[in-house]
C-alpha cells in the first residue's frame, strides 16, 4: 500500500513538474518571439537605447511598472511580510511613496534635458569625460546590485519547482540560464524588445496577483481582519506580528536601520538608472508625466495586494512549506501561497496555481534583468566608449555593437556574484541598490537641475563620494560578515562565519551614505569654480522646465 502511494505521489510530482516546465517554456518562447519581432525595427542608436521614442504614456507606464515590480516586489516583499508582519510591509510603503519623488522632481525634467542615459543630463553643462565616467560607473554598480536580486529570485523559484533544497548545481544553472536570456534580450531586441517584454510581464503579473489575492480573501470570506488574526496566530508571534517593532524596533541600532531603509527606498527610485532611462522612450515631456501617473496607479494597486499575499502566506502556509519560506529568506512565500489556496501540496489545483504564479514570477525576472542589463550596457557604450574613449568620433553602428559586447560582460559579472548571494532576501538586496542609487545618483541629478553654481568637480565628488561610501559601508556591514548563524545553523551573512569585518552596525547604509553624497557634491562644488557650467545653467533650466530644444 505504501509503495503504491509512493509511486502515485511520484507520478503526480512528475506531472506537476511537466506542467510547470511547459508554462516556463511558453513564457520564455513568448518573450523570445517579442524580442525577434522588435529587432526588425531596431536600426538606429535611438531605436536601441530609447525605442525610437515611440511609446505612448500608457504603454511606457505599463513598461515602467513592469520594470519596477521586480522579483523583489512579487517575491521579496510578500516574503518579508510573511516573516516580519507589519515591519515587512514597510518595504511596500517605501517603494510606493518613492514614486512621488520621481514624479515631482525627476521625470519631466530629465526627459527634457537628457537623451539616452543619466549622464547625458549631467554632461549637458559639465566637462564630458569626468562626469560621464563617474555616471557610467555608478550606473553599472547600481544595476549589478539590482541584478543580484533578480538572479537570486530565479534560483529560488526553479529550485522550489524542481524540489532542490540546497544551493547547488541546479540553482546555479538556473542563474546562468537567466543570465543568458537577459543577454539575448538586450543584444537582439534593444529597448523596443525590452519594453514590450516589460509590458506583457506587467499585465501577467497584475493578473496573477489579482487572482491569488481574490482566492486568499475568499478563504476568509473577504474579511481582512480574520486573515490578519489568523496570520498573527500562525506566525507564533501573536499580536506583535501586526505591530511595529518586530524587525526594526528591538534595539536602537535596528530603529536607525529602519530610518536608513526608509530613506533609501523613498529617495532611491529617483536615482535608479533603469527607471530614469524609461523617460527617454516617450516623445514628449507630457507623455513622461503621463507614464509616471500610469505607473503609480499600477504599482500602488500591486503593493496593496502584497499586503494580502504576505499576511495570507503567514495565515495559510503551514508545516514543511512554512519552513521552506523561512529557509528561503521569505522568497518563496507567494508561490507557496498559490499552492496553498489551490488545494495544497500534492493537489492538482495547487500544482496548477504554483506553476502559473511561478511562471509569472519568472517572466517578471526576465523582464527586469533585461532592463537592467540594457541600462548598464547603454551607459558603457554611449558614455564610456563613445564620449570618453572615442571623444564622440564614433558611428552609431559602432556604439550599438559596443553596447552588445558590454551586455555580455555585465551579464557574466552578475551571474558570478549572484551565486553566493542566494541566501539573502531579494527585497533586502534591492533596498541596497536603492541606497547606492540615492547616495550616488540623486544628489548629482538634483544639484544639476536646481543649483546654478554646481559644476564638474561637484558632480564627480557627489557621485564617487556617494558610491564609495554606500558600497563601502555595505562591505563592512553584517550583510557581508559577522551576523552569525540562525538556530538551524544557517550562516546569515555572505562570508563564512570565521570571517568578521562588520564594524558598521547597520544593514542598510542610506542614513549615512545619502548625506555623504549630498555633502561631497557641495564640497566639490565649493572647491572649484567652473564659469562654463554656470553659463549653461540657464539653458538647461529652460530646457528642463519647458521642453524647448529637447530631443523629440
């Protein structure tokens, strides 16, 4: 009898894996077809970098949402809520509020005063070579941090579906496969292909999230209070699960870490290179504003639903699956919740929903890594190669070819770094990328737009000061070493437990590195005088505010 049951269970598992594998293949084939279709219309540098500026505000809004609602949002935030309750939901609040900063301070002004990359806006009134070098360096570093999160999410997903428990060959091969796909999207489809992949992904993600949200609420007769109460009881932490302080209120250090996280999330969006270049894909500043409004609507709705996903996972996922969520750093909360509301482990309904949600999450990862890789490759080719090395003496064909080569290199680096980072929560990894973006990019962008005296020296000091301080503090933080082991004996830091270089107590450096970025920009500006930068400020100001002379 037990042998028969075991054989039946094995057959069911094989069927479920076949279903999941088929859905994964369908998702990949759809994105590959979109990429090939878009490649036929990618002929110039403007097509490759900015999609020919041919997307409407609504289309770009869906693409921005697709770019922003990454694996960190779908997997990481729901996992953070499932593990830390109220404190986990702070990620959702921070990510959403950040869009107000992007809308009010950056979107329209950047669209009017730039061309393809963040460095175009800075170099408008600065000396080209030092500013573009600094901006390109920052762009690559921020993008790689963000790429790590997506790769880790891909590894966790496929490991769950294939029944792989530890970081091993299967997870590593998954990361390599995602890296290969993202390189393909960027080299073949450029911005047009990437944008359409992001639009399709946004639609799939919203549909999948709405489906699971409705099914979770139906389990509690659409009574959110019952869901929260059950989540608190099942969490083992009682009412503390629904109150502030479970993760960030225990010690003074954790409270400061919370402030640091909030600053990074709220200010980081307006400095994320892969979000900034999306504003160049629309024909006018009005469409740039419209795209942000569409994005806010989509992203806001999605983050409200992460509340149900996270607390729903805490309430409904039990037993071995609950331990899987904890072991994955929370990254498997949404897929395992889908399985639970579909009928539970071993059921056909559970397998179908798990396969659908995992395929949607995989599409999410593919779309975001393509956008990140394209951003980095564009900055390397357009800023470093064309403007710094070749001093503008380069053809569009050479520039685009260099971008494609850069995509291979950046993809390879991301793959190598993602393999040891698999144990970290991906929402947390993205928060680090936000901290670097807010420290290195945002000060220079805001100073350049609103301070007439700001000059080349200030821009270089600001970018490198924010970049070095943020990355440096992460290296010497508990994220990398010194955090010890959990009760199960799992190392909570990246380096072995025998190594401890964590003299900086905070896990997110934003509260220190963001002020350093602004301070360095101020000091660098005051130490040098650049009459040419001041003379060009009025022209930049008029262009940024009115769109007069902007690239159409």
